[in-house]
């Protein structure tokens, strides 16, 4: 069976139900804007799912719930580019998690992805029957009907939650009531989300920083509001200045973390020094907008620092965004040049492959803009220069394979 087309409203639940009833084996791909998920069926049962959204990745879930540390996650991520092993297998082999935990969170990952896509209001889908090979895979077995029923319950509940939290641009603040804090029995999720309420982060910032899904964050904030522990802030959110800046910050933070992991493996504590040195080598205007950006800071902190610095630079919002992109590109160019000197060509090429995957996400971003085009074209030029440097650096030359496509003829 092959199916494809557009979906809207609850039509996606009908597709899942059909594949369940027909006991199909194959892959369902679902797209909504820049988001993409794959759901694998075996005999009408859902056994695996993967999603482009970072908060649905296995490592992010384990780190979010405190099962592994950020250091353990980064250690495992640094090894995913050296072979074909999935991060779950790497975490298991290094003793960071048990097989029981891996199976539990593999199922949790699949469930959260499914609940997420059933919240999508419209998009495109494609299903193809295909034989599956499961050797060496840790799989789950989910009945699609149970998932559909739970998703329907969440959708109904979300309509109630949005009456109190009408937009993800809302900013909340803590209510100073010590007696209430002492009376309230916090769950781990409630405590983590309460700690993120700081009169700066929007609901969207909290979703991205916490790594919880939208429903969980809305429900938890609703509970905290109902308990009188938080309230809407009178402060206006920086949506007007934050949307484009958030996107730019998210993309370049991902790219810089990729570079930083490679540098950390080769230079240890010198990474922070190299980043500071890179900022100092930028033109003054670019250096100023990045002066308070810190790779280890939370997203909300960096957003506030960058937005403030960009506003001080003058000009309209578009000019500020372009200045910020130039600054990040210059910093990436400097760090990549240093990486070539500190590591071998194989690690450099692995790093470029990872960065190119981030640029693929930018390409799929639905909104067309000068900023989006500039990120893609300028970073491609940076990667092109890096490949040329590797090719012409003594002792570094190696066939670049598909990376040669970056080279301008």
C-alpha cells in the first residue's frame, strides 16, 4: 500500500487507524513546515519513530529527566559521528544507562513523537509498504488506537489550558508566597518548569529550554497558575524583536556546539579561550553584538543579551539580524580554521557533515527571508573555505567525497 497527500485537522488519526486495521508494515513520513517525523509500522503495530525536533531526541529526553548528565550526553554525541551506532547504543555501552532504561525511554520517545504529530493542524504525509530489518534495534510495540485515544484526550484538555494561557508569547513571573511553596508537593516536572519562570522567558522559551513537549509545559504552567505560585507578568514579551533573533540564535548555537565538541576533544579547556579569541578578531560592530553571548548560557539569557546588544547597534530590525549573522559566521570561520590545525581531516569532515544537516533544517524553514538566505549562503561559503583549507594544508589532504560538492568550480 502506498498513500500520500495533505492532511488537516484529525485526518492524521484516520491514517494511523487505517494502517493499524490493515496490519501494514512500512514507513509513514509526516511533514509540517520545517518539522518532519517518521513512524515505522510492523504488522499494524508502531515499533519506532524519529523526529527532526531536538526535544524529541532520545538523548534530550534522558538528559531532561536527569537520567544522564549533560557531560555524559555530550560525550555520547561526540561519538555518534565516528560510526553508525545510535546514541542509545553508545550510552548503553559506556554504562551511562541500563538496557531497561533504554527500552523505557525508547518507548517514551515514540509516544511523545506521536502525541506531537497528532497535535499538528495540517501538513503532508506519505506512507509506503516496506520490509523491515530489526536486528540489533531496540524497538517498542505500541497500539495506535491507544495513542490516538490519549492524543484526543490531550487535545481536548489543551483547549481548556489555552483559555488561561492563550499564547506562547506570554511571560510569567513567580508570586512571592513562601507558605504556598512549602505546602505544594512538587513533581520533578513542576519543579523544573517553575525554576524556568523568571519574568524573561516566554512560554515558547520555556518549552525549548525545558525540552518538554508543548502539552506538558502548558499543563504544568496551568497547575502553577491555579496554585497561585505564578502569574502573568505585566511585562510585554519581546516577540517583535525575538522571533528572528530566536531562530538565528538557535541555528548558530547548534553549529557552534558541533564545532565546540570537536575542539573540546582535541584542545580541552582551550575551547573557551578560542571562542573568546574568535570574538576579539571580529570587526568591532560584530564583536559588540556577540560580547555577552555564551555557549553555555541558557537560551533565554543569550536571547536577552543579544537582543539588547543588537538594539544598541542601531538601524532597523533587519539590519540588526544581518549584523548578528555576520558576527556568527565570522566566529564560526575562525573556530573552523583553528579546528583544522588541531585535528585530523576525518574529524573535520564529520563536523562539516553535522553542520550541513543543520543547514538542511534552515532550508526547510517555511518562512522565506533575506536572513534565511544569508544564513544558508554564507555558511556554505564558510564550509567551502574550510574544505579548501583542509585540502591544501600539508598532511591534511584526503578525498572529501560528497563534500566536494561544496567546492565552487
